C-alpha cells in the first residue's frame, strides 16, 4: 500500500496520523482529503515533507471528486467526521450528512475501484456503562448509541459492514476511546480547560463531574490504525484503548494542579443532554491478534506534554477561542 487517502487529515486525529506515517513509514504517499470545516486546519500538516503529501480541499460527499481520488489509490483511512457531541446536539444536520452520506460516498468509490478501506469509529456506538459496572466494551457489545453524533457513527459502521458482506469491499473498522494530544480543537474537554486557564477563564465541568472517559494518546491511536490497515482481517472490527479510565473531575484536577491552580478553581455548568456516563474499552483482541500495545502509558506525563504544547502554540488556537466560548456560553456551558 503505497498510495493512501486520509480523509479528515487536517483534523486532530487525522493530522496526527499523517505525521505518524510520514515519520514511521517511508515510501508511503498520503493524499489528504479535507473540507477544512471549523475543525480542520491546514497548519496541522506543517512539517510533513511535500513529496510525501498531496492536500486536496474538498468534501467527502462530493462523489465525482472522491471517485477521481480513489481511481489512483491503494487504500483509504477514513477519519473525516463532524466529531463533537455538543455540536451534534445543537444542530444535527451537518453531522448526519458528513458522517452517514460521506461514508456512503467513500464506500461506493472503494467498491468501484477495489480500494482497501479502514473506517475510524468510536466507542460511543456502544452507548454507556454504569460507573459501578465491572464490564468494558468488546467487539461483541450491542450497539446502543445515545447522541446524534454517536448514532451517525453507528450508522456509518453499519454501512461499512453491509458493504463488506454484500459487495466484498475490503474494509476493517476500529472503535477507539477518547483521544488526547496536540492539535485537538479547543471545543473538546482537555484543550478547552487548558486554554481557559491560559486565558484567565475558569474551567467548566458538566453535571456532577463523575462521568468517566477512557483516555488514549493520539499517537497510540495512530500506531493501532496502522497495524489494522496492514495486518487486520477484512470484515473485522477492532477496539482500540489504553486502559485509561478516569472521571472528568479527576482529569480536570490533574490539569489544575499541573498548571498551578487551586483544586476548586473551576465552575460547575449545565450538563450535556443525554450525557453518557462511562466509556471503557477492552482492547485485548487487538493486542492478542495484532500484537499492538500503547507507548504512552503514563497519563500524567502525556497530559503535561499536552499542556506544554497548548502553552507553546497559542497562535494555533487563540483565533478560535472567543467564538468557541461564546457558543458554549449561549448553551449555558
Ligand atoms: P476533528 O473534528 O478534529 O476533525 C475532523 C476533520 O474532518 C476536520 O479536519 C474537518 O475539516 C474534516 N471534515 C469534516 N467534514 C468533512 C467533509 N464533509 N469532507 C471532508 N472533510 C471533512 O475530529 P477528530 O477528533 O480528529 O476525529 C477524527 C475521527 O476519529 C472521527 O471519525 C471521530 O468520529 C473519530 N474518533 C474521535 C475520537 C476523539 O476522541 N476525538 C475518539 C474515537 C474516534
Ligand atoms: O467543557 C466541557 N466540560 C465537560 O465536563 C466539555 C467540552 C466536556 N465536558 C465533559 C463531557 C464528557 O463527559 O468531558 C467529557 C469529554 O467531552 P468531549 O471532549 O466533548 O468528548 P466526548 O463527548 O467524550 O467525545 C469524544 O470522544 C469520543 C470525541 O469528541 C468524539 O469524537 C469521540 O468519538
């Protein structure tokens, strides 16, 4: 696989994947297809050598463009999505279009041109777990999505499975837990709190702060996706996670402490409607069958590096801060 299309490669996880491949996999050429929505940023790809990368600004729902790109590709790794739950609750329309219709458009091109397809999905398709439930999600957990965002990700997973079985499309799916690291949009939990503190705004915690997310460093997500793309079994689903369960209040207190603030220096705000309580991934299939394991196993260290990145790259996020906070303020968050 020498020619790989990366959809959503100017977003958070997609751009980290492009950097990871450029650094670790010589001989691979990447074509990024990205619409550059509010969440996409061409600057996320700065530093990737020109000869390794072609950047195409465009929409994954544009069938003619997608067909042209797939006619000259060996594989596609599909990251592009409307990825934020709060936005999907405020306005589900672009979420349904990009996540469902966009995935359909890509699958049709993969079918026509026999392109290997890897679909990036989320643990949120499984709904949530109770805080005291000993269970974690596995590949066999039934789908039970809660939000407009997670329901469209579930729908796109179902399309992929149907295109494998009906048309023989060579596809795999991965469902990953919450990512953190550089280049994450400041609407998301960890970068929002870091950039709030840098800006003199108090961090904002939803509900009772006890909701649990299972954190993984985005570089570990990239290495797992690469293993699945190279050695995963067609038609299979792999869960990606790094045993990183933490409550939101625990993560916020770690940020406050690392940034020299008092433990109660934050505001409680309105909860997210339908807020999932807990996510937890059992990634033993991926570890057992493909031999993958995470490198970033020290969350405190990964968080400190992420805080340092946002402090050092204020130019990257400053322009989006006011509008992001105004949107949250209008929602009581
Ligand atoms: P992001 O919002 O940071 O980036 C999404 C990218 O997709 C942006 O560059 C945007 O411009 C692009 N895009 C959006 N609509 C498009 C369209 N119609 N055509 C072409 N490009 C379009 O998202 P992210 O957090 O990097 O998530 C990437 C993928 O990983 C998504 O599929 C998401 O569901 C999945 N995922 C995310 C997480 C997480 O913690 N962020 C966890 C598990 C899975
Ligand atoms: O200001 C905040 N305060 C707060 O308490 C924000 C923005 C969030 N939260 C809470 C809500 C969640 O319990 O923090 C948790 C994490 O929130 P998000 O960063 O919005 O992530 P989440 O909703 O868990 O979804 C993320 O992980 C799974 C990604 O955005 C999805 O794309 C991915 O599928």
